[in-house]
């Protein structure tokens, strides 16, 4: 019988381990597709092309079918339009450690809600359910970088720097 083997993840990002665990549970079989996409969305906040390719190869499902599933179901979100993405983890650990305050500060500063992109297309605001770094709670992922234990003010400062990259204050 064909023995499915894991293939290398798209990056070192630890969140792929969580996605991999779901695929492994399904024996890397195509029947695990929808649950894998769910896990990917919960850990990354959205589905991007690179990730969809990886899932397609891992589960040996045609890419067209993976795209089809990702776009057919309303519950899946494809990568947002912003040049940068700010993901706020609202999983239990982060929630308890103050993620709601971070999210509301960001909403106020950016004047957008989760799943929206600023009118200048610089920043998309996303929420995720657990990005696999609970020990650092509350966690935000700014583009690919995971940051933990930041105050709402610090997060807002970092995100606003994307919109107006001005000289650093000393
Ligand atoms: S709950 Fe936020 S990283 Fe796990």
C-alpha cells in the first residue's frame, strides 16, 4: 500500500506543525482536506496560495480541487488585500492575557474591523483562534513575525509604522 509521507512545510513557521498534525491525523489522505483547511485558517487567520499548494501536495489532491474547496465554502477566507497583515490571536490563552484590548486599540487606530483592509491597502486586520505560541500570550503576528507579550500601545505603534514609515525617535 502507498505510504504517504510528510513533505517539507513552506517555511519554518511553527504554525505549520499544527496544520501538519491535522493532516497526519487523517493519514495524509484527501479526505482530510476540509479539516486541514479549517486548521490552517484557525492558525494563520486566512488561506494563502503557498499554503494551499502545500496542502494539495501533502494530501495528493489536485490544486484546482483545493482552490475549489477554499473558495466554495463561505467560512474560508483567502489572503487579504493588504500589503501587510496584522493577526491578533483570540485563542483562550491570548484572550485571557489581554488580546481583546489589543484588538480594540488596533480597530480604533486603523478604523477598520477584523477581516478588513485599510483604504490605503497597507494593513489587513485578521483574527486567529490559536497561532501555537500560547506561552507568549497575548500574541500578534505581524506579517510572518510572531510577537508576544506586547501592550496594545506597542502593537499599535508597530502597525502604524507600516502606514507611515517615518524616522525613528530616539
Ligand atoms: S491562544 Fe494565542 S497562541 Fe495559543
